C-alpha cells in the first residue's frame, strides 16, 4: 500500500475538479482545498462558486479562497496545514517561491501538454491551432519559472482531426487524474529521478484574446478550421455579416482554389455553407446567430435564406 500523504489541492475549473474527484477516492488525506474566489457569472451576474469549490463543499472538505498567496498571512495559513504536498491544477493564481517551499515534498502541477512544448496558459488550444497530432499531460515539480520544473511523469494522447479543445481537455482530464494518482504512489522515487526540461525545445501557449476568434478570411481554410476547433467552446470563433456577429461552432477545410474574394459565401444549401478563404474553402457545419442557439448549418440556412446566401460577404472587424 502507498504511504498516505497530507495533501492540499489548488484548482478552479472543471478540469481541476476532475482531478480532485479522483484524489478524493484515493488513500491520501486532503486537508484543504484552495480555489479562486467566487466570480459573477450568468445573465444576472450573481456570484458563482468554481467547480472545484462546489465539489469540495459537497464532500465536506475545508475550502480556502484567498485573493492572493503573495502575503505573509497566506504563507502562515498554508504552513499550518503541515503539508507533504500541494497539488496544483489550473488554479489561476501565482504561487511565489516562499509558498512553493512550504510543503515537505514541494508542489506538483498537472499541465495539459507534453512539456516543454506549450508551456503557459492555453496549451490545449495552441496545440490544436498549430496542427499538432499528439499532446498529453505532464506531472511537474513546480519551481519559480512558468511551467519550467522537472517532469516526473507524462502521458500521451493523440489529437484527432475532429477534436475541439473542450473534447480534448475532457480526455486529458481523465488521463491526467490517473497519472497524478500514479505519481503520488511513487512520489519520493519520482522526485529524485525527475528529468529537467530541455529549455531549447520549449514553446509557449500564450493566453488567448477574444479578438483572436474574429476569423481572418485571408488566412488559409486549414488554419481557420484548426482555429475553430481550438477555440470551441471558449472563447469561440465568429465573423460578421450585415452587422450581425455569427459564431462559427464547427467547420472543415476544403482544398482547391477559388477566384472569389476571401470571406465571400460560395454556396449555401442543404450541403452546407462554403466560404472562400485566402487559400481553400471553409465549409461551416454549425453556427449560431445573435440571441439564438447553435444549429446545424443546413437548419440555419433554411431559416435565414436572405442572410445566408451565395455572394454575400463575411467580414472581420479585427483584420479588415
């Protein structure tokens, strides 16, 4: 039987909650759960707990929601837990060096990429956007640098041509939770054998801005199809037509040339909505109009034939 460890868990979104749920069924003692403060959400902008807080509260685990860990009071509070390890999964707050040094065995992070590729805030989205065919999770011993610590364990996962980031993140949560549990079972051995990252092979997954979702029709159809998958469900891709912002929920790239302007609708019928790009054609298969739900494109065309018809010009407010 593995030695029971005193753990605290720090995380916020559903991806983190999936890891916490797996830990709760293991042999280790969870003495505290850290998560970000409740945030306004929904139409009423009421304060909503994070998925991690909801799960921890339901399990009667102590929840701590500091605004920052960069204070002596936060350090003292964490030290009083007498932790063997702090597990960090998509927490969203920076852990200063003094905090990283508090647990006896340090702090572990589950990162949704095969480090050193895609260090940073948006590894899943950037992997799909770049056309990667493989990704995974890395269990990393945390240090002061951004995702630079030695890797204790990694698990690989193929990226399918139809994966969007929401689907891929869900699958990564499954293998990440399993890898974390396996790492804890042999933690002392793994820490001593952990391999430093090869910094010269590092790439960075910069935080996604909302304007990146504004499709640039001068790009290739392959690039745009990847971006649609990468940014679904968040922050989403969109275009503009007659002043309306249309969300593009799913699309495929078609090869072949066209002499039409980028952004021009080539055809709109029961087979779909085909739009000219800088190179190739983007075939939109699912979209959403303002104030409506997302629909398969054939149904959307059927209800909005004046708006979605061949010859109309889609535009980008960001790229022109």
